[in-house]
C-alpha cells in the first residue's frame, strides 16, 4: 500500500464514516448481531460501541488495512467492552474460518470497496451456520436517474481517491448474486451528498 493509503486514507475514511447519519444507521443494524460474529471490513472499529455484548460470544474483525487496524486498536482504548475480539488481517475475499462456523456476518459500508465482492459474499455464505444471518448496511446506487447518472460519471475518479470505494453499486443485486435471499430490505437517502447517501440495510440468509 502507498503512504497515502496507510497514513492518510484511514483517517479520512474514519471521519467520513463516523458522521451522525452513519452512526444512526449503525445503531439500527449492529445490535442485531448475535452468537459467533464475523465483521467484514471492521475498519477503525466504528461498529464496536453498538454490539450487544450480552448476545455476542466471539467477534472476528476482518480488516486488511494496517492503518485501519491501528486506528481500531486506539479507539478500543476508549471503550468499555467485554468482547472476545480477534482481528484478521486479510481482505474480504479471504476468510480463514471454517465452513458453517459463524452465526452472524456483519458488513457495513464495506461492499462498496471490496474489489471482488462476489467472491467475498460467497465466502460469507460459506462460513455461516445453517440459519445464520448476513446483516448489512451499505451505500450504493440511487433510485433516481439523475443522481445515478452523476454517480456513474464520478465513480472512477472517486474510487481512486477513496480507497476503491464505489458509489454506484447495486447492493441488493450483489447480495443475491452471492447466494443470499434478502429477508429484510430497507432503503432511503440519509443526510449528506445524494450521490453518496442512498443507503440499503437489512438482513439476508443463504438461498
């Protein structure tokens, strides 16, 4: 990774993903995680305050960026958490857990960035136990044609400066292509730039 990706980008992403609207989205989905949990793209640990510690036995936080893991370790110092937490320093396409070993997979504001999201989702499906759930909260393609046109125009340049983030991915279609049936599907614009603020959140199970 470049100096920018290691030293600057983690702080930019941490700031962008910790806004009040993003925090409110996390509050809706993270507390639903239970049992043995795998969080894909833990980043700087912004979801950690929202886990229900009485429902989570084990938490694996998969995060390939060393800069992000350092930020997460620093953020952990200010939290009172009683979680069995283990970091995994691998990308989302490489999940080193056994099949049928996880009760919940959580992914928030991450599917926009994973280069091979289809492979990553298939891996998430593989590690989920029968009856396990994928919980998701993501930004993506807007329903309004005018906004979507701007997303398509700006996406390439945005991706280069935002760590590979894509603003125009069809999140529900990606989840379905990964072998999931979406059970709960909610979506709306949250406060912010419209090209970056259309959110999808809910849960899915193996198809």
